[in-house]
């Protein structure tokens, strides 16, 4: 039997914040995937390049390290690296000391792809980042309009109203879908 600590149920607002976080994160990822395809390469090829370039200091860019960073199985990352190598985005180098150890290095072509995509990612994050940060903050602080602590920014409240057609809850500053407001109370 598990000795896990029981967590308290999420509030309606926490579900909204969690869904908003996931929605915005997926929007960002889809935007980057579409941009990669428009440039003529597979989105995961950019992700491999980013994983190599963004490795923590002191960590070698091995196939195993990149598989872990991308949360892919070893055989899947090998296939992806093969495709990147065919596109001349990266090259493999065997260690002189241990021929089993293969490290990865980004080529000039790979650097160009990485720069273009990373620049586009930074630009998109400037737009979507504040919304993601607000969603995370709300979840971590357990604050929302229903608790009476904080309200969404006017910009976000307006966006929520457009995104989710529902009646606005009085004095909350945010439109919450009817199904998340909870049961209606009857006057006795």
C-alpha cells in the first residue's frame, strides 16, 4: 500500500490555470513545429540541436545524454541523429580513449538552423511567456478569482472571455465557463 500524502483536490480555478498553461505550452510547441516544417526540416531535428547546445556545463553531448534530455529511447534518438547527420546538421565523433563513446557536434549548417529557430522561439516566448508565467504562478500560489486573492490581468481576462464564451461571474474580473463555477445554490 502506498504511503503517499493525500493532496487536496484542485479548485475550479486551478483547473482553469492548469488547462491554460497546457494550452499555451502546446501553442508554443505547435508554432515552433510549423516553423521548422516551413523551413524544410523536421521539428525534432531542431530539438536535437537545441539539446546539444543547451546541455548543462560539464555534460558531454553523447547519444545517451541527448536521449535523456529529449526523453526518447536510445534507438529513437539514434534514428533522429542519423537523419540530422544526413542533413549535415551534426556529426558524430568517436572517443580516442573509448571507441564505444560517441559525442555529437553541431556543424555550420546545424548552427544556422539552430540560430534561426532559437531566435523565433525567443520571439514567440516574449508573446506567450507572460501568460505561461501567470498560469504557473497561480498554480503555485493557489490563488485565483474564486479564492478572492488575485484576478487575471485585464488583458488575460479579455482573452479568456473571447476564448471561452460564458457569462462573467460578477466582480471576478474573469469569465469562467459555466461548468467550472460549481453547483448553483437555491435560496431557501
